[in-house]
C-alpha cells in the first residue's frame, strides 16, 4: 500500500460504510450475494464495521476492498467509490497484501513517516475460510508507534474472533490473546447469564496444552451484587484502571487474586450482552493512554464477537431443539437385539435438517426400523421430515409391509409438493421389518443408500462387511413401485442404516465413501451398535456440509446384564459411582483388570459430566459375553469432547487420553437432552471363565 495520511475519526454528514456495504450490488461483484460469503469473511466484515480502529479487508485473488469509517478517513478521496472495488484500482502498492494472501503468514509493516512527525503502522493477517485456505487479508492501521508490536496480535484476534461460534469459543480466543499479547499474570472474561455473571479466567503458569484449549472452559459465577471491578465494569459500562494497589482485596477468592497490584477492567457492552474483560499484573503497571485505547478496541471486538455468539447459540439451540424433538428420545430395549442411533447436524449447526431415524415395535411383535433424508437444511425440511416420520408410524401400524408403507408415504410427499406448488421436495427412505424370533429383516428402499451388513467372524475368522442388496426404488413422491429384499442377522451380526451425508464428499466419487464405510464396519472391534454408529460418522475422511444420521441393530450372541445409577451433582458423586460399579462388576465376575480400567475411565467421565455440565449424570453399564459397555449421560451442554494422548500435562486431557488408551473404542453422542460419552472394553472370554 502506498503511505496514507491518517486522521482522527470525525463525524461525517454522509452515509456510513455500513450503509454503503448494505446497499452495494454484491450479486454483481466477484464476491456474490452476502448470504453466500464464507462465514469467516462475513464475520470479519461484521467486526470491522463495529471497530473504532481503521480496518480494511481485501477479499479473494482480486482483492475486493471492504473497510470501516475510520479507514475511510485514511484513504481520503477514493472513498466511497473504493468500497467493493478491486484494491488494484485504488491503492498503489499491493505487494505486502499479495505476499500475505499467498503465504498465509501475518506481516507487520515498519513505521512509515508521513507529513511532520506522524507515523503510521499497519498489520496484515490472513483470514482463513471454512476449508482452511486464505480467503482474504485483514489490515489494521494505527498512528501510535508504541503499540506497534501489538497490532499484529490485534489483527490475529480479529481473525480468530471472526471464526468463533459460541461463547466458549470467544472465551478461549480472548484468554489466549491476553496472555500472549499483553503478557499479563491474570485475565478474566465475563458475561451476564440468568441474573448473575459467569466468568472464566486464565492465570500465568497454568499448564494448558492444545487439548485443554479445545475442551470447554470451566465457568464460575459471580453475583450481581458483587463490588469487584469485573462486575462494576459490566454494570456501569465504564472502564477502571488501577496502576498500583490491591484492586481485588475485597473480592479475592484465592492467593492468585490477592497478589494482583495492577488491574484494567474493560466493559463489554452490546444490545444483548453485558460483561467485562479484566487483565492484571502482580507488579505495578502504568496504563498509558495508547495502551488503554488498544484495550478498549480489543474489548469492543470481543463484545461484538460475544454478541454474535449469543445470537448463534440462541438460534442453534432452537434449531437443535426443533430437530431433536422430531427424533425418538428413546429407542426400544430388547432382550436379543441392541439398537443405537446417532444424528450430527451438518452445515454450521445453525439450521434444522431433514435426516431422521426411527425404530418401534409393532403389535405383532416385529420391529420397524427406518432411516430417511429430506433434502434441505431449513425449517421446511425439518417440517416435512416430521410429517413423513409421523405418517410412517401410522401407516406401519395399519399395514407394516414395506411396499405398502412406502406407497403411502409416496402419496403423502406428492400431496405436500402439490399443495405447496413446490415440485422440489426430495425424500429418500430405507425401511425394514425385523422378525425378533429369527433375525430376518425385510427391507425396501426409496432411492436411499443400501445398508451395511456386518457379519461376525465365525470360529476365529475375521468379521466381514458388505452393502445389502436391496432392490432400488424411486424416491418418494414420484409414483414408484418398490420391491423388497431380505437378510438374516445371525448372533453377533449387525446392520447399519445411514444417510448420504455419511459417505458423500465434495470432489470424491460416492463409491470411495461407500468402500470406506464398509471397511470401517468390517474393522470394528465389535458389532455393538453404539460403536458402529460412532465409527460410521468418522469413516470417510473430509468434511461434509450435510446432516449425518445412522442407526444400527445388532443381534446379541447372548443376553446381556445391565444396571444404571443416577449420580447427583455433588462432590461425592464420583466416589459413589466407584463403589457401586466395583460391587456390581465383581458380582458379575468381570476380570479384575477390566474392573480397574473401567472404574478409572468411568470416574473420569463422571467427574467431567458433573464439573462441566453441572447436572446429575446417568451412568449405565451393559455386559455381555464379548464386551463391557459403559456410558455417562448428562443434561447440560459441554461442547465437543476431543481425543488426546495420555502423556499430556493437563489432568483433563490426561483423563480423556487414558480412556482412549484403556478402552477398545469410545465416543460422544449428542442426545435430545444433553450429551452421552461412552467407552467399550472387549473381554478375552466369557465373564467368570
């Protein structure tokens, strides 16, 4: 960029950059309609427009220029015509931006002297899109020279905040930024929540590895009547700075807070968020005006990110509730057959989808199993899905034969399309009837991918898997005719129904995904349906934009024994589980080494559930001749549990690593009311042998 003379922000009688951007003809530009922009680009633009600092974003290989009012003052006469145009038509030198765009590495320009003794410094950071590639370059300009070294980190903060979705995400980014950029000893991020404030803090010297950074933060609560700097800043909207003293003397909860001598408390204020960001030092610290301005800019960026995260969480929660309320909360519990299902939301998790599954017993003793897919990721798709699922149950209770049920659903989908004058309703279904006496399944498919059949190895042979040969049929609503196919589940065999989101990936043949799924089923450590569902959702490499639904049924080799315990959200909860589980497994003659490992893993999962969800936990154990399955379910929101290694320094990460090391398989399942984490341990022989 050629040097430009910065000026102080001033009131403009004209329109703002936000107004110009809102009415710009984006569909005619290389970026296309705003609703189709990459989420990282859209989020960065929102943060730029909310920032008081001069910021600009050059998007794509043509460097389409987008900036805020403060940056408009810098570029002068080219504004407002420069907005939405290629930067090559506006700026003289794009070598730096081109270099950052090509390399993805941030770059901080040295100070450039303008007229008189004024200096301007620019920091450039890559903005990465959903697929990880560089989507644009964010430029932040500042006139003060003593904050130069922090400009790059502020740009990186903006880029990272643009990619956050939840308040947990914002907290992780903010705490890491404060420690790395300001070298503080203590940092707190707080937001209002149900009549109080919840906050998460970071202290210098805490052992935080990559696994811990991705785990849900541990939140604490502060009452609104607290007179601490954090709550006062959140309530009044005014920042406070203490250069040397005892800023937390009256509210300190531990020695770390009592040792602080300098503290800055910045309010976070938006229409729907009240919170604060505090940073402190154990030694006296002079909060210079330029540093205060930088903190204020960072706080405004954080507040806007928290606002977007709160909106996302509200929309996400509504979409999830709508989606999961249309799915069965409980699947049938049978003596000789085990059933499990899993549903993962695609896209960004912010919209309801059309995938569905169901399993229910009929009056004649057979079990109906179904998995379907309504095209689309919106409320309409979810509504059609709900109607199809409800109609399927009603039809099955009248005449359960697959051709009859699919014919009835075909008439329903055709009617819905005609009624709405929309011929684009696309619904596929695979539906089957399981005879619980002999394991025979009669299947029919309406344009749906065929199920996977996993055969248990006999007489020491390795398990095998294959796609079930189901006669192909037309999707629903097209007036097709459907034929049935049959398979028989022998003891130890499993069948897996799945939606196309499991196997479809952009730019890859469908056959590759099907082959990967079949291979994963054959290589599974057991035919347990919960384990198969977890393996299926991760069998095909790459990211899918589609929803994912799977349902698995296993014919048990022998009857299993099970027990469950409701653990109160109290400190004594984990010890109660250990005693109960030890007594029950010894009663069942489980080998001592399996008992020890299972109790260790269950203790970790129970502790995590009670600590991070804050709700009672339901512990369920199921034992058969092949394996011990343990699950811990809560009714809270804990975020995504990730795998890590056992040698990590963090106790939380180490616990999850131990589960991975000690169990044969494990995973997490989102449920209608919370999250279930489970693990499976194979047995060398029958219990008590």
